[in-house]
C-alpha cells in the first residue's frame, strides 16, 4: 500500500474517532460518573445496538490510528529491510489482535454471554 | 543509524529545548500518542472483565476507582485533549492551511510557517487539555 | 581534557583595547585517530561585530593551526560554514558573538552529518538526497528550437517559488530536523523544500514524477511539521512551509 494511502487512513481514522470518543466519554456523565460505571448500567449499554456499533467503530478506528502511529515512530528509530518489514507486519498483527480481543468482549457481552 | 553518521539519536528527537514551542508540541504529540495507545490497550483488556460477571467487574472497579486511578484518568483526559487539538492543527498544516504564503524573503528572515496561528493552536491545545483535566477531576472527585 | 589558551598581546588580531572576550570551546575530533571528540578552550577577544567564524579563524591563526573548518564567502551565500553554535545549527559567518549573549561559545560539527574532522562534515548524503528529487526543470520541450523564446513567467508565478530557490544547501535544516536525528533514510527538509521549489515553478511539468519519488515510507510522510528546519534556515527559505504545500498536493488540498 502506498504511504500516502496509509497516511490518509491515519488522518481519516483520527477525524472519525474524535466525535465518537467524545460521545463515549459523555455517556459516562449522563447518570453521574460513578453510577454510570455500575455493572447494571454498563451491561445495559452493551445491550443497545447503536452503542455497540459505536464501540466497535471506536475500537477499529483507534486501533488502526494508534498502531500506525507506533509503526511510524518505530520506522523512524531504526532502518533496514528486515526491521522495517517486522515493524509493519508486527503493527498489523497488534492491530488485528486488539480488534479481535475487543470485538470478542463487545459481541459476547451483547449476546448476554457474561 | 550508524555511529559515523554523527546522528543525535533519540536524544535529538526528544530534546525540545532549542527550537521553540512547535518542537515541544512535536515531542508532546509523540509522548501523548504513545501514552494513549498504552492506555487504549489496557482499557480494552480491563473492560473485558465484564465477561467475568458482576464480581469480575466490581474487582476491576475496585482497582480503578481509587484516588490514583482518578489522577491517572485525569492525565489520560489531558493527553487525549492535547493530542486531538494539536492533531487538528497539524492536519490542517499538512494540507498547507495556516502556514503562511510564499514571498520574497527579507532580513531577519522570520519563517512565515511558524506564525501566530500555529502558536495559538498549540497553546490552545495545552490550555484546553488543562481545562479538561480540571473538569475531569471535578467530576471524578466531586462524587 | 580542555586546554585554556589566551592570545598574547602582540599577536591578537582584535585590538586588546576591547575589554570583552569569550571562551571559545572547539570540538576536536579526527575519526581516523581519536576514539571520541574533546573540547579545546581558547580565550578570544571580540568586538560588537565579530562573528563566530572570525573567532575560529583567530584561534586557527594564533593557537591551533590544525582546527579544521570549512568556510568560503563569509557572507551567508555559500553555505559552507554551518556548525552547531551553543547547541543550535547556525552559519558561523552569519552569527555574531555579541548576539549569543554568553561568555562561553561552544562550536561543534553539525549533527546528522558524518564528521570528517573537527568542525568539517561530509555532505555526500545531502547531495544524494537532493539529486534524488530531480532538482531541475522537467518538461518535454526543454530543448529550445530556433524560433522559440524563453519560458515566460509573471511576477506572481515567480513569487510562488522564489523563496525556496534561495536555498544555499548549508544543511542547517537537516541538522535541526528531529526525524533526521534518528532516520538515516529520511529524504530531509532540504530535498523536500527543493522538490516543492520545482513543483511550484510554472515552467516545470514534473510534478507527478516528484510526488511519486517522495511518496514513500521515508519520504515526505516522515515530516511531522516540527518546524525546526524553518527556525534555523539562514536564508528565509522556510522549508516547513514548502513541505506542507507539497503534502497538500498528495492529500488533495492542492491540485
């Protein structure tokens, strides 16, 4: 993939996640911070399909943005064909693992498998 | 990076002291980005405790809903707000917005790209981050 | 180990009626003989107008003839005398000692360039990266036919790129760049600014060629707009501005 395409994705995920993360944080202020973190309230959030979709989107957007940022920092620290390939593929693996693990939590909780 | 290229290394990348607020913003962007990535990974892991039922979730809350946890979260809020605000400034700059216009240079050769718009953007991000941290702490400690 | 020397009365180039003097610390390093660099200190008198280069040449004349320093025009035109002066890359001929506001002036070779000896560094990589971006007008009809005339440009068209054409290849921007501090493959602010110089030139038709060259993992995308290159540029080129404009083409902000 061309570097310009990767960076457009980086910028796009950043912009898209700003609003969604703001909503995610504001949800914690609706019923009082401590109450919003109670087991029942969190479980109720996970039962709401729009909220679950939002969570999944945040997960994917931030995983892509974060791991690409890490990839950029690591690429600048050291150079070499083998190292650069390891960093690029390692970032992708990290991204996929995090999305997979987070999606597991979201889907299982939404399905009531707690 | 080879020794004989006389590169500064990480010390050079992480030394913000010589080139003004824009270089400090560059360093803070990196630090907040790494910090937020670390927090995000931990957050995804910790919130998976919901799958362990009420007891698992309450154990997780007992660990995080503490004074130290709240201070840590306030720092995360600050990092998030700075990274977002400065990120928007940088994205606009990357498109050529707010970096001035080309002109025939004249002594003392002040660079137009390091203009007041960029400085306002950086300082605003820092101030907004501080305000967000204070609001966050007011919410968390106020209950 | 530092060695402090003072200029004897009869040898001083600067009249010793001037009460002001500074300690000039010069980094000495011969990669073929020394394991690491060391500083040698010299007390040098100066006037309000004395430049760092003049102080170094004073030391060379009176104390240590072996100080290796590159210089030529003495008027910030050739770009030869770039070095670290009190921790910042500057042209020695363009920096007055009185402006530094310090009793101690430390001069070292520019960062991110291989050291040849003492204050002299190698420019091969800078020239290599400069050549990579094809720093010349690219167009199919560059060979003039007998009935053709010169390519016309309006003053407004010249204003778009003339600032970036002021580059004297001194390398201060590459020395200040935080990415260059760790990334040996990065093209660098000098080459990127020159790429924009030609892309912005209305006579040039090689925009797509150059954009393809810099659109790589160690190309334009490793610039993060820290702006240090523009802070240190002695000719007002403002490489950071050129690089962001160039990136605008790749992001679709400009066409």
